[in-house]
C-alpha cells in the first residue's frame, strides 16, 4: 500500500469513529484488523511502537456524502502523514508524539 496524504472536508475535522463508537466496538474492529494483517503498519511494515487504527473514507464533495470504505493499521509516523494538517497543529503546540 502506498502512503498518501488525505485531505478531508473541514466539516469532519477532529471527528472520528473512535470517539463515536463504544470502546468495546472500536477495540473489536481494531483486533480484527490486527488478526487479519498482523500488528504491523500496513504502509511501511513497522512493528515497533504505537499502532493506530485509521479510517478510510471516500468523499463526494458534490453531494456532501462521506462513505466509510475500511480501516488500516498505521504506525505513529505514517498516521501523522495521513493527518498532516493535525500533525502541523500538534507540532506548533508541541503536542505531537512521534
């Protein structure tokens, strides 16, 4: 899989299924992805450090519809690239964790 920056509509900034779903449901999804692919970053193959379950969304700007297409497991560095805007904000406030 290739690492690409994802630009998302401002209306979904700071929102995530992680925050909307019950913790047990999110953990079950995460564990299913780990069982299927192993506990490694699906972009770079890293196995050390924290891993983040990342949502893959498709956006239809004309119809203002977003559709969940799936999930991937990412290391912290690849996850920061996926959320480059947020990474910039965190870096400015010195809250980024690499």
